[in-house]
């Protein structure tokens, strides 16, 4: 499928650099492909009224680690500043990472990360790593001098919150991001990007959902930095997704099966939850306990097995996530929805507003190439 079908113009001032407070005050565009009106302007705190008793929300409880590291690579007298974003742990002492500028790194190079990276004498504020492999698109395999919990502590001490490139290019991370770029229910450390639809949830919103008879269950998918990679080819078949580790426990699988059997809907909070559910679902849409890597790439024509409703933020043009929502509602519907959002001042991306998308009947729409306004 042609990648340019998923392109659109987004004005710079629509990119949110900070979230709204309180979290559930963000705007939310409700998209119903088979209803009139198709689009409805609401706010996140309206969510309990937009769902029905017996529905079950599925949220990703991964916790973001400070995965952006800055350091120095020394090669003789030649010293270069290197920035890496960790994206997938491969062993107790090894991480896959995206490096910038990757062209300055070779296998065997050593990088010293941390505030005291320039000092070879001070080891308390430093973390050393060796480049073991070089891959495509700036990816490297790093073997660190520490392993296990000691490595985790060092990363927590010297790392920065891995804000998405479209925010990090406009401002530095700060203390507010330590709270803002983490869901209130984050539990299992391992993500290097936030499951951003979940950033809108508050304790009060959870209480109101429970009072309405709407269930909430948690799964884990450790979101990788590959989620921000653009689709560079001209056809979707040329794109390779980076694998991410996820897990659904037996109790959650049982609740989801029971909800489906009683007529309740499965509501994925975020594309990460949706991708995990669709990876784990059996052909009939039922669930069992599941864990492992997933690199599922969902584009129009995909037949959804597990998810009926999707809550998600507004995504990048030509991104795998925009392709996913087009598969869920149809390209023509999401073209109209994104055009409406742009024209009506919705805030985009990780710190932006949300959409509540109801799945289109059948497999989802087919490409029609209608340009998005803006």
C-alpha cells in the first residue's frame, strides 16, 4: 500500500509541548464511522458516559525509564558527543539503542555516559558501554560495564526522560516531564516511550468508570523508541517494525473473555494495548495468558479480532500509528477526523488531545487518497 496515502500537513502550532492539567481535561474527538453525526467534540472526562456498563478498558501499565543517555566517545584524541535512546533490553548488560550521530560509532568503540563523562577519573557519575553491533537506521547494540539492578540504577541516575523527537527538538526535558510523561498507573519498568493515551487518566476518572460499571484491566507492553521511526519507503511492505515485549496474564484473559461473552466491548487505551491484544488474540477473538515479542504492523485491510473501541492520541503523518487508526476506522473516516481536528485546534501527539474511535464494520476501510485539510 502506498505510504503517501497516509500523508497530511500539520501546522507546527498544533504540536503540544506540554499536557493540559488536570489530565482528563484534554479534548477528545469521538469518531463513529457508521453513525450520524460521525464526529463529536467531547473531553476525556466524558469517557464514562460514552461507554456502557459491561465494557472493559485495557490499559498498558508499562513504566517509562529515563532511556535517553548523553555521553562521549573517545578515539585517541578525537572526542565526539553521542546521544542514544535505549529501546529494547537483550540481556542483563545489553540494550539495543538508536544512536545519534550513528556514523561516528564503530564496533568496539566505548562511550562514557553521564554528567562526568569528560572525566576518566570520576566513575560515580559515569556509565561506560561498548558498541558490540551496528545495525540499520542508527541502531546499535551496547554492552554496559554494569548489569542487572546496578545498571538500572545507573541509567535512572544519569538518564533523561525520552521525550519524543517532535518535543525534544523544541525544548529540553525538565522535572515536570518526570511526572507528566508517566501514566498515574505505571507499574512495570521497561518502556522508553509512554503509552500516551493513558496519560489522560486520573484517579477520579477511574472511580467514575467503576461507578458506571465499566471494568479496567492492565496489560504490559514495553514501548520502544521504534514507535517514533518514520516509514521511509514508498510502500508499507518495505517497512520493518521493531519488536516489543508484552504480557497478558491469565486473570485478565478470563475477564476479557467473560466480557465478550456477555456482550461487553473491549476498549483498548492506546495503540500499544491494541497491538498487544491483537497479537495475543486467538482466531475467534478469545484470550489466554500470553507473553512474548510482537512486531505486528496493522494497515488497512487488517481484520480486527479483539478490539471494538480504541482511545488514542493524534499521530504523525506517514506513521505506522496513523496507518493503524486508518485500518480501524477507514482511511476516509480518519481523513475527515484529522481534518476536523486540525481545523478546530486539537493538540497533537504525545502531550496532545485524544480520540475515541469506534471500529468500522468489517475489516476497515480501503484507501481512497483524499487529502487531509489544514
